[in-house]
């Protein structure tokens, strides 16, 4: 998990929103939620505003029981309900962690506790919470290799990095797990298996909220900021949502308060942050439809694909872009090519006699109509290249869904991502056409 990233940081400025598309189906009657409610009540939490429900589009979430007014507290979860590294240290794992060298990371401690408690089954005091956690996840690290290969190139590279990170996280911790053998009658290798630890890592990575904690010597230098919050973590994402959320040091509760009013029997949503769909899929395992932050990334190799191969100054231009941080985060969005993308293309399209003006390009000055037109033409070519690629991948995914029935959920996720990217590219193509008319 990256420091300061993922669900652990988005909670700092979470926002709340209500979906009016369709009312959900109440699931509070289900045995696992009845048990969770009892468990939370025993820990001094009883919610009167929200109930578990299933919604089309977002799946399982929380529904308002009554109308919520602006500024109203919707969740105040006591510290006794939170699963923190303190929880782990107070448990039977505490002495083993305290004496292990080098000190384990806070995330490793949480993952170890989750796997151990899940293995304990009915004997675990955390069973009611564990029972409502997802049985499987759809982060790229959990996807089949043939599905990962269908991802857009920039995301595919990050997905492979994620897989490598998780594999190293698990393999580097084997000696620590072996030290826990005296606590178990079964072999620790079977308890702390790759699949069990992958589930635990995804649970922490996708569901933990941010809560800064005092560093302790028994843990590594990695920030101790991940906290699992039962019930609260059922809230789904909307990029348009608005709430205020934080741990209240006075009440010792994790509190979420509305910033807008909402009607009863609607899904209550929070914003995980202004993330594009690549980050949402990478860190949380889902894609947001009509996400205003969604974009299509343009890599360096695609950037120069449609530029003249005879340009002897191309390497110099690329070096300028790299030196001034203009070679990454070049994108197409709903409103067309980003300013960064067009700026990079304008610099790459400079004629030899114009190259001395490169600093003016980077601050947004217009060099010539010829340069403006050339950059728009290249942007349009790149856009159409991506449109063609998106349609080809969508066709391939459609065929695979017919042939690989077992992968249909994973393939549908990838299909949604490419469908959203195609919509963005088509919107960008229209914008570029409009911009090009000024030079015809």
C-alpha cells in the first residue's frame, strides 16, 4: 500500500451523497447483519439513521431510514468498535509482535490479525464483522492474468507492480509467521497461506479509513494510519458526495456528518476522493460510471507515434518535457485533451527555428497558428488511435465473456472501464473537431 494513498487517505475529506436512481432492497434482516448489529450494540454503537441494503449499480451499501438534514451526524462509531494496531497488540499476537526483529509493519500486524481471527471461526470475538467482509476482491492483484492483460497499458503496468508488491510483502513475512507457530495447533503455512494473506491485504487496502496514530517502537517506520471501521465501511463511493469525517479525540468516536440534506430510503454515499477510474480500480476494485475525474492516459511512446520521424530535434524536445515534468499525466478528459497534453504536443510540434521559444510554450503562450493547428491535428490522431483500440478491446472482451464464463465478473469490470474510456475519447474527438475548425 502506498503511504498516504488509498482508502487510508481519502477519509480525510470524505463527502456524502445520496443516490436517487433507485431505492435499495433492505438487507438488515439477513443473519449476518443481525449478528453485526448485536455485536456493535455490545460495543456501545447503535445506528438509527442507516440500514444495510443492496442497490443496483453499487451493490451492498447503506440506506437512510429517515430524511437526513444538512450537518446531521449519521455515524458516530466508538473506538471500541475500531480494529486498530492497538487491538492487535492487546491480543495474543501482541507479545510475538513486540519481540520480533526487525519490527513488523502496522499493515502486516493488521493482516496477521485478520487471518488469525478468520481461522479461529466461531471462537473469534470479531466473527460478526469478519462475516460481512467480502469473501473475494476485484483489485487487479486478484484478477486472472488474462484479464489483467486486457487493461489499458498504464493501468496494466501498475497492476503488475501491485502484484509484485503483494508477493514481496507476503514472502518477506514468512519468518514472522513461522514465529507464531506456538500459538496454533495447525501448521502456520496452511493458516497464513497466500490466498488468506491476499484477502487480508485487500481488506486493509480497500476498506481501512485514515486515523493518525502515535508511532511505536514495536512497529516499523511505516505510518500507522490504517483502521478498520465496521459498519462505516459499508458506505459506497460517489464522486459527487459531500460529508465531513474524522476521529473525534474528545468523544473517542469516528464520526461522519452530512454536508447536505438527503431523503429517506436512499443510498448514502461518500466520496473516496477525486480519483480517476484507473486509481479506483487499482485501489478499490471498481469503476465509477460517468466519473467526472475519469481520463485516458497518453504514454510517451504514443505521444511521439504520430510525430515526424525525420525530426532531428525530437530527442531534445523529449528531454525538455522530461526535465520540466511534462511527460506524464498527459490525458484526454470529458472536456477534451488536457492542457498538459496540448502543451506537450505544442512543444513537440515546434519547428527548428521556433525551438528557442520552448519556455513560452510551457507557460501557455501561443507561438504560431501553424503550431496550434499541428498540435491539434496530432491530438486528434492520437484520440482516434485510442478510439480504435478501445473498440477492438471491447470486442475481444465480448467474445471472452461468451467463452470464459468463470471470468464473467472480472471481464465485465474491464468492459465497464473500456466503455467509459471510449465515451471520454469520443467526447474529446468532438471537442478537438470544434477546436480545429478555427484553423480551416
